[in-house]
């Protein structure tokens, strides 16, 4: 089919790659404007733009697509059969949604109607979902409210945010290519979402990584996994910020003040928190690499009774 692809981050790259390899004509890629990143403030291409450029696909980067008549005219002239949207990062106007023969479809990283919004992968872990997955959705003017076309699921298990992200991006790529065939052959039946079952996963900020030791060990352990690699879960050890990358729920009870270190060994740092004990097993101090607690204790010391906040 004649397609246009809209996407920006790493999650979208496997989908575009799969479309190219499946032989679809990708006339244009639309992605967010380039930004200055890292300490050197060098302007970098978005991950999607890098792949498009490597494949000789024209790239459009409107600052605001809703205020870009030039982009709309280019799309009208190209007349795509379908537009595929994956984590593009901007809201599309009605004129674009209705322009292609088969409309616009979105690859969303949740089992809709659960976890609509910007951060479904992290929130699937945060709220303790047993399953996550990908939904291919017909786009409308609402936020992730369109009819569902196809879905695929996978267990969340003990995966962290990075692991679930990478798995879902690959699942989404395969599902999208299969779904395009079904759409073209008229073999897909749109299924309306049940709004009464919907949940929302809003934007994540760095502040969301702050550990609150009033929460239960289960909640904190999920937070640590959900926010790996970004923004990372963290707390204060004295005047320094300590990132916590791995932890275990011990099942033990404790009556010390929340955030109190009650045991330290090579197996981990046991911390009293709401309703039990969390064992920290991998951490990172400012300017240092991620290390196991066993490796950390070879050159550092944490006393019992230390309070983490």
C-alpha cells in the first residue's frame, strides 16, 4: 500500500522497519523536530528520522502539524492509502485523519481500553497488570478511543520498563504488518472500545521516580522496574541521591521507621517500608556505574539504622 509513517522514538523504529521490509511504499515519514540533546547540546535526528534517512525516505518535521498547511498539502498530493502512527507525539487534525482511503491507524502499547495515554508500558508494570500487549487502533479525534482492529498480548512477569518496551515494539511491528494485509483484504472487523473499562497512563516526569517508603514493598519494587531506564527510581542517602535499579520483596515484617536500613549484607540492603521490608540489590551513586550491593559494599559502608528518604 501507499503509506505515510508518523513516529518519533525508538519504540516506533521496528514498526517502520517492518513496513519497509514488507514492501509497502512509504512515501513520507513525519516525525518531531530535531532537538539539541546531551551535554554537548548537539542537534540529533529522532530515531525514526535516522531510519528514514538510511532508506532514502523523505522526512517532514512540522513544529505543530495542526498549524502546518504545507504538510497537509503534501499529504493530499501524495494521497496515501493509509497513515500509520506510532508514538508520534502530536495530535492529528480531522483533515489528516480522514484523508487516506483506510484512514489512520495507531500502534498503541497496551491492551486497550486499559492504559490509554502517553506511558502505557511503565504503567502496566506500576499497577501490577498480569498482561500487557499491543493494540492496532483506528484513529479518531479522541485520545486512544478509536475502534480496535487487532491485538496481541504478552505476560508482564518480572520485566522492567526497558525489557517490556523492546518486546512490545517488536510485537507491534509484526502485528502492524499482518494487520495491513487484513485491512487491504477487507478481513478486519473494527471493535468499539468499552469506555467503562478504560484507564489512563499520563506523562511521566523525573519526580515520579522518587521513592516513598510509606508505600508497600510490592509498590516500590514495581516502581523500580517500571522506571528502568528512565527516569530511574531514587532516594536520598545522606546528602547524595541514590538510584535503585533492582530490589526484592522479602516478605518480612518490620516495625522500624519507614526508610530505615535494618540489615546490610552482600545479599542486599533491607529497608523498612509500608507493610514490610524491601531488599535493594542493585544501586547507583552519583558519577558511578550501576553495581550490585555486594560490589558496592567492597568500597563503601552503609550502617544499620541509616534512614533513606
